């Protein structure tokens, strides 16, 4: 079992690295695992299919965590706009789109 898998089983969540925290607030093992995940995301093509599937099976794992967070925020914003009945900008930039 990978250390990342052990972490997920213990904490019921994927490992998150927060670059805003001072390095002395992170334990070394957590920091090393976070860096390892970052490398694996970057070098995905070098991983075997089995390795990719094991990572994908980890609760909360994403190949693009920042992109996923961005998409979630956009979805929340759109929901808020629709709830207010406010016109949304059109995709083409010509006029507005109403839902």
C-alpha cells in the first residue's frame, strides 16, 4: 500500500499542501507526500495505468485540483446568479443570456 493510500485511509481525505503555511508548521512526512503527489500529477504520462488507477481511487484525488476548484467556484457563482435572476453574460460577448 502506498503512503498516500495509508494517509487517505487514516484521514478519509487526500493530502493537501498549502504553500501559504510556513514550512515549520508542516511535518516533514506530510510535506514530502504532498511534493510526491505534485510530481506524480506533473509526470502522469510516466506512471503505469495501475499507478494512475490507484491514485484515482484515493478519496479526493484530482489530476487538476486547481482547475476543479475553479470549476466548482464558477458553478457556485452561476447558481447564485440564477437564484438572483440576474442576466448572465453571453458566451459570444453579444448581449446577455437569460435562464
